[in-house]
């Protein structure tokens, strides 16, 4: 699933390419892609002649205000969703779910192999979180002042869950995912099976700092492409080439040479170095 760096990469690309673009029409190829409204006709009517403002990222959600009081558009890429800015005569992938036609024969295309991705139209004068209810459950952004050391320490205090599972909880910190949780835990020397309550104060402080550093590095690299992620222009992310542990099962640790191990925690793969993360 695209995580914070991947979604941020898409958000920045959308702002470079689609800001000020007006939707002249559209086509919904898979109706269940629409989370709200469920009527394809209503959706297309409401976004007709809507102009994109500045895209924003909230956790793993993408939001854009539609100018002239036309509401908002919201997108969650889920597992395999891609937002691509292409020419309308670009060959159509069979996994294309939504097309928004703009000027100069360009379009914003939503492609989604697994079909878990969702798109919302939010009516004017309506807070997006009342329609996109997942926004209500998000914790603070990792780059925000709200994600303070005191906040993080309080969230880990007495927790019986392993730290990897805690980091994946979007109500604790928004946008953190499997890849970068593994990376941050490696760089802070913490094994993913460690319980939240077992972390020392210095470990908590270091982990918070490293989480932010890892996410910033991944954004700089355009995110990670292991399977389906692409930027708005279809370009792969580059972080996988410098990953410390994620996706490197049985490969030598970049620090000590010990083979990277992989285990299952909460149904998700977790990668770690048994030597560096004792």
C-alpha cells in the first residue's frame, strides 16, 4: 500500500501538473470506485467544470478543493491505486477505473488493479471528514508539532502491543506504513517485536527522530516502488534501492552483514537485522 512518502510524491506531482486545470467531463469505468456519491451521474454532474485548487495530503488521503464553491475531491489509493496525468489518446489500461477530462486533451486517470481505491466528492460547505469518515480517525502528521516527544511517549506508555503494530496504527501517527516502520525501527536499533511499554525514554526519543528522517529521505527519493506504485507521470520511486531492511530478506545487513530476517506481525511482513536490532 502506498504510504506517506508515496502519497506525498503524488500530491506534489498533482500540484505541479493539475493546479488550475478544469474538469470538462469524465467517465466512471468502475462504479464501486466511487465512495460518495454512489451515483455515477451525480458524481460527474457535480465535478463538471470544476477547477482543481491545491492538493493536500492527510495521512494517506489526497484532498483537493474545487474552486468556485464546488466542494472537494478526495482519493485514497489503497493497495494499488495510481493517479496518472496523461494525454487522452494514451492507450487505456484495462485497470482504469475513472477518467477526468481536462483542457488541451489531457486527463487525470485513476488506475487500480486490486480495485480497493476510493474516490469521494464532498459537497460545498461540508467538512471533508463528515463524508470521508476515515479522516476523523487519523492521528497527528509526523511532521507536525502535534507529533511531539511528549505525545509519542504518552501513546507508548503501558502499551502491550509490539512497537511495529503500534506504528502502523493510523490513530497514533498518520501515514506511517509497513515499509518505513521497518526502516525506522532498524535505524533506531529496535526489534519490531519489542512491546511499546518496554521502550526506554532514549529509545522513544531516537525512534521519533528517525521516523521523521526516514520519511523525509523517502519523499526525496520519490517513494518506493516494489510493485504497483507510480508517480503522477508514471515514474517509479527510488527508495527501494537504498532501503536498509525492507524487501531485503536473506540479504546481508548493510551495517553488519548479518542476513536480514522476515517475520509476520499482525498479518504484515516485518524485516529486521537480528544483530543490529537486539
